[in-house]
C-alpha cells in the first residue's frame, strides 16, 4: 500500500548521510509476493539514492539469488537473496553476511544453529 511505501521512504531518507554506503532491506515477504505496482514503487523509491541495494527475503522456503537490472542502464541495481530459515528438529540455518563498501561481499551459510529449549 502507498502508506507503507511512503513510510519506508521516509525512514530511509532520515538515515541518509555521507556515511551510508548501501541499502539493506530484510523482509519475511518475498519480492515476488508483492504486487507488481507496489514492488515497482518501492524499488524505484530506494533506487533514487544511487547506492548498492541488497534484499534479504524469506517466505518462499527456497534458497535463491537473483539480480534486478535497471532497464535504462542495463546495470544491476539490486541483489536479491532468498534465504529460508526452515528448522529441522532443533537445528536451523543462519547466515553470516559480509559487506564491503555497501555491497554484499560474501554470504556464508551455517546449518548448525541450535534452538535452546530453556
């Protein structure tokens, strides 16, 4: 909805200063599950900052990587990581993500996380 997109743009704008190197959006809802119009408004609003953009999403229960290409320039403007966090008994996957100059440098998956029942 437009109200949520406006809120998000305001939140990002409040954080922008010369030290910001990239935008990271973490969402349980996958981009593919957002209607095309809202998805376009959201991404175009964030793209205006000209910073590397990374999306970490879930919800689909699959592991995937994709890149969003700017139709005007032909360049990648957003990297999308679908990282499912489905538990198997008391184990769960977790990810260490390393950033360099605002861009994802490495995503290191671990599957040995333990759920503490206490």
